[in-house]
């Protein structure tokens, strides 16, 4: 599970060009850095895409990861999102085995977590939950007691919080050594 | 002006000031070879694409200008992957243009198709697949800009055949040469820092003025930044000793009283120990490579570190600096000189390094680079050959080398007095580098004598390029130190594998190097006796219209010393056996 102690969230603005994602992933692979999760999509400006990448800093110091990422020509900007100054979300869909009487327990759980029932048949339910990654973690743990047959999580996406001043973002770009 | 993509590519290279390129044509790149006939650019036709890559590197090392190589798709492109990796490790500015199958065929496993941008992602500074003829000039401009600025490195530009083939409508384009501003604007994520932060410069200068046992740890970045003169000014201003890494040989004159020579696994005893005992290492354009540091936790344990490098990722990668400075080595050194002078003018005292210098000269006297005299009737000592080559060559002679024992001896025994006179494969350690690199260097500097110092193992990997040299009348000189072994591997097997020699014997006379060289259009000599060394070198040096190969039969039992065994502390450096006795009372700690 993603505890915020050994995982850090980087928001990486990249040029929206063919092969950029491959360059990022290749860099992580060749320098033996571990990615915990990665989400990518275009931004409001079609020239750029934003990656939210959760990195495992046990594998390498965050500073070194950031500096190596910056060496990629297509990487424009990197911001480390401090969990206390950012909003983070993740989406999960899971199919849970729940024949008969258990179905009620799962729907009840989904209600408590404010999840949705996406599909149902005789033996299983597919539920979705959008929320803070730790809430998604909790929901996943609870569902495991019933038996998860399939699960897909999106990886976290994040943006800086609005109610605090944006200057609180730590711009790791300029941090030397 | 209407051009086709092939014409636009060659015109772009001309606009970038390219005078020479190294390459070999094939199906996918064919249309680009046609306009070469009408271009002032000289094309050197190689015999293997790896040769083209190393020639471009040799050219870049010798001239400071980016080297350019052009090859076809598929195997042509994969054959140049080693030079790309080599150039990436040693920060050599190089542009490689590869042909690619037509756009519509990409991804279909077409004949001679290889995903070369995918393959080379981790061994290039950047690469491009250009998909529109109109984009060719911008791609070439970006490639040169990226290869030559910031930390230099290789850039690959992959060109599908349809956008350069005049019979294909997709090759039509309107010639537009982008301005420098347009190039910068097109690379929003690329803004290398060149000027060192003034506060860090100030901190570094203050630290230098307070040092007791300082050492300047000069790396290849100084040469890339054309900073050798600035380095000399800084060293002389403070009287600080200088070590020059394998990539920085020649960045500071070897015959200068402040020069301690090469540090590292096979460095000079004094260079190694000076760093171990130092209280301040001033690392300029160097990267704390494992061959320099030995076991990292034991490296220079007492030293504070000033680390200046153009690549921010090098700062703190291996050793955390006390003062990190990001920027161009020359600009930083010049700023340091100015700042040190300013602090002295304000009353700061120059540090007294007399005692430190005395310690260093003591080590130099006790542990000079040395080898035992040859025994009558035995094979040649390789060091003796190098000394004779060195003493017979003009002082601005360019020396290239392959990788292994001969490389270490060349670096140790040559006296480099000028920058850009030493060209070798440091980071990647590419056997076979020396012959093509020498050819590239000679093409770039036809006014200079160029000697390739090679081993017999290395020579066999790229010797075919001597055909190129003979055909193109590029008069390089090759010295093969033929000890009939993969010598460095043999040395490790002798020292660390109980003399169990596994797959290292090559034979002294298979191939017959003289016949082989002659077959390739070279003049060739073989030297087996000490008295023939000098006359043969004199004959070789007198030839200036053809490549020359001199095979020296050397003693395979000779080992490279000093040596720090891999993974050991530099303090455990082994000097040659005959020097060990004198050490007992004197070796530091």
C-alpha cells in the first residue's frame, strides 16, 4: 500500500510527443528506480501532457530521480507534490465474489465508502470507488475479505491545493544537491 | 525554395558547418546519398558502421566540433549503437543520421527495419524520428543544438525513406532554415545552466583559501568546456596540485610542477594518495567514476568536496558535495579565479601548501611510475615501447588508444602537454576504439601526427578501417602492443583467479599483423628486439602518405601498476613488486 513515508508524488509536465512516456519509463527502468504508480493524460494545453508518478524513494534518492528526469529533453517541469498541500485522487474498479447473502454486505460497504455498483450477476458485483488513495486502500482491504477476482486502480493523480498559496509547492527543479 | 527531403538534409548539415561526415550507404538512406555528390561536405566511406561512429567521435575529440555519421536502417543503425553508447558515456558531441524504412512500413517488420529510436533511447542524449520532410531542417538544428550545448552527447536522427526520396510526393518540402530563437523555443524542456551560482562560487573560493591539503580533481568536462587555460590559471594562482582523470589527460600539462598525473585504478601512486589524504577536493567537470574513487565510502575520507559540473544530476550522485556548482567548467573556473583574487585583494591570505607539496614530492620520489629493466633476449617491455614512441613524436602529437593494458600504459607513460592530444574510450571501455578514432582525429587535424596505441585484441575488432584510411589517404600510425593475450583480462586472472587463464590467449602470429596491414594498403613493420624499436619508429614517423602499422612483440607477463583492485579502497593501492619494500616505513597510514 502507498504509505506517504517511502513514496513521493511527482507531477511531471512533458511535451505531448510520440514516445515521451516510453522515455520516462525507460529512464526508471535503466536507472533501477521503482515506480509505484503512474497516470498520464493531456493537459489543458495540447502541447503538454501531465504525468503523476508515485516513486519509491527506497530505490534511489528523490533528488537523483528528479535530476535524471530533468535531463530528458521532453520533460518541461517537475513539481513534487507534498501530500499536505495537494489534492490526490484515485479511481478503483473491482469485481468481488459475493453469492447470495454476501451481496448485501458488499453493497452496504460500497454505500459507506460512497462507491458505486457498476455491474452485478449471480455470483459477483463490480464496484467502483473514486477518492483519496488512502480511502481507496481501505476500501480495497475491506473488499478482500469477500474475495476480489479482478481489480484495476488508475494510480494516483494530483494537483496542488487551491486554498493554500501555490508557492508552498516545493519546486524541486531548482534544488541543487 | 522547393527541395526534397534528402536535399534538405544535406543542406541542413552544410548550414550547420559540417565539413566531413563518416558513413556507409544502404537501401533506406540511399536518397540522401545522392545529393552528397553535389555537396562540399567530405564523406569518408567506412568499412563497418561502428567505424563511422568512432571516427565521428575521434573527430569531435580532436576538433571540438560535433562529429557526424550517417548510416542506413536496420543493421546499419544497430552497428552504430556501440559508438553512441561510447559517446554518451564520454559526453562526446555527435550526430548520427540513420535511414529508416518508409513511414507506412514502420512497425511491419519490414526488410532492414529496426526500432532504432527505441533501441538507442538510453544511450543517446536525445533522438528523433522525423516523419515529415518539412520538419527535417528543424530536427537537424535541434540535434546540433542538443549535442553541443549543456553536457555534450550523441543525438540520433532517424529519417524514413519516403520523406527523402524525390520520387515520393511525401519528400516535397519548402526550404526554411529555423532561427536560433525558434530552435530554443521548440525545446521548452531544455535550458542548460552554464553560469555558476555566485553564492556557490564565493563559498568555494573561501573554502579553497582555507585549504591545507587541496587537490584539483580535473575531469573531461574541462576539455569539453575548452577550459584548460582557465584551469592552469586557477592552479597556478593558488599553487594547488592537479590530478587529471583518464578523460582529462592533457587538460593540464603533465610536465607542470603541479601535475600529479592520473588518479584511479591504475593511476600514479601520488595522484591516488593525494586524494585519499586531501582535506579539499575541487572536482571540476569530473564525475566520481568508480574507476577513480575505488570503494566509495573509503574515498578521500577527510576531504570536503567542491563539485562543479554542467550536469546537475552528477552532483551528489556518488558523493555529496559540500559546495555544489552547476555550470560550464570554463565559466566556473574563471569565476573562481576572479573570486579568489577578489578575496585576496580584500585581505584573505593565500593558503600555505608548502608542507602538503613536500609530502607529495616525497611520494613522487618514492613511488614514480616504473618498470623493471628488460632481460636480454626476452620480449619487449610495453612501457619501453611507449617511452620511445613518446620521445620520438612531436609534443602536439595526438594519441588514441583502445581499451586495456596498452591504454593504461599509454595514459601513464605519455607526457601530455596540450589539450585534445589524448583520445580514448573512458566510460564505456570500447575495445577497438583506437583505429577508427585515430582516423577521425587525423581527418579533423590533418596537420598533426596521430598515433593509435592499440593492443592485439583491440586491433582485431576494428582493423578493417585501415582499408578506409588507405583508400582515403588518411596517414594514421598504429602501434600494436602484441602480447598475444587479452592482456588486462589475463592480468586479472593472474592476480584474482589463481593464474587460471581462461580464454585469453590470442597467439602472437595468428593473424600475421604485418601481412594483414599490408593487405589493407598500409606500410607495416614488426619489432621483436629492443635495438629495433627506435629505428622502426623513426621509419614510421617519416611516412606521411599512407597509414603505418608497427607491431611490437611485447611481454605478456608485464602487468599494469599501480593497481587498486576493484571494490577496494584506494588506500590499498598496490605498487609494482620491486617498489614494495621501500614502502613499509613510508606508506601513508
